[in-house]
């Protein structure tokens, strides 16, 4: 029995409310959250950045992990932060320069707790980027069997980074799992570039191609279809259940697919922090969604 949780993004308040809604209780003996029915959480990545309570989120997740109450995978925010950490390992001023510029909420919280931050970063480097529970899979942005099989023997952030910084093809493949397929569109008006995300989970629904690209507020322009590389959007997925986050879907949480469940509905960006209560079913049901 596993409760899969979407992108927390440093919002401890909503995370604590979701824990309560899922039935997790504070245990004074172990100083962590535990479910009375022995359920466990699975965090689908992007648990840091954006929000202002990163330290509380990290402290809680680390404690739950130490007491075997949670599975955690890294998302793109954790992975690229760890990549920066590795690249600037011997140049801490450069590291904190980029933290202030690109991860400002983390900079605010940890600039006076740097040693603690380094401990969390070392821990993040030990996290996997995907987890397999038999026929059920968990990943942050996108599942692709053609890439996953290359990572099974090296599935930690630290191990993957060591290869990614020397092999561009490997780096691009890993980025596909962590950020999905993105189509960059430059409006003729000269406005800012729009980054459309590909709805890979709907690849079997035979939707019009323009409907397979989503953005929070923009509609994919029909003339842009001629620039879509069809080969680049092909995916390799078998018929198993996949839980993922990343896509900042809009509105009330809904079941995205009977086998592929996105749980990112903008929890730290004015939307809902969502979870799915999985009890071993082979086909997902919308009634199992929980959100706050």
C-alpha cells in the first residue's frame, strides 16, 4: 500500500495537510510521520525549490526515510541542483553565486546553514531517479524503457551525474526522463519563447498532434506542427502503471490515464498538492486521488 505524492516544491504547509488527509500521524517515539495501517509514501521528485519551507520538507522526508516510511525519487530540481553541487564542489563561492541566482528560496533558507545544506545535497546524490514496484513504476517526468534499461545498474543521482558530465548522448537521455519532451516555440511577435510539454502519457489515445502539447496558458499553434520532429516524440512504454509529476496541470486533480497518473497540479504555485492511494490495483481509479 503506497501513497504516491506529486511535486511538493518546498511547501511544507500543504505537505503536512496532505499527510493528515492521507492518515499519517506524528510518532513521538521516532519523531516522524507514520501511517497506522503501515502505508508508505512515494515522493515523485521536485520536493524542493519554489516554496519557502524547504528545510522543513527536507527534514521531514529525511526523517521518514531513516525510519523506512517513504520512497523518494529525484526530480529535475533536485538533479540539476546536485549537478551544480558536483561541478562546483571545490569552488563554494561559485556554488552559492548560482544558488542565489537560480534557487533563491533555497539561498534564503540555507545561506546561514550551509553545512546542513551540504549534508542534504550529499543525501540527494544518493537518491534514485526512478523506482520499480513490480508492474508499477515511479518517475518524475517521463518513462521510456529504451532509457530506463541503461540506468538500472547505476540508479542514483550521483552515479548518473558522473556519466552525464562526460557523455552528451547519455545526458540528453537522462534529461528526457527528468524534464520530458519539450518543444520550443518562438512567437513571430518576438515575445518570449514558449516551452510546450509533450503529453507522452496520452500517446495511445490518437489525439491530434497539436493537442499532445500543453502549456499552462498557451495553445499550440497549428503552423508550428511542421517543425515537430515526429521521431523525437516516440516513446517506449509497456502496459504497466506509471506514477509521475512535473507537468503543473491546471484545475482540480483528475486521473490523466487508467495506467499513467500525473500528480503535479501546481501544489506550490496556487494549485493542489495531489496524491494517489495505491492498493495494488492494475487499473487506476479516480476515486483514489486525494488532494489539498
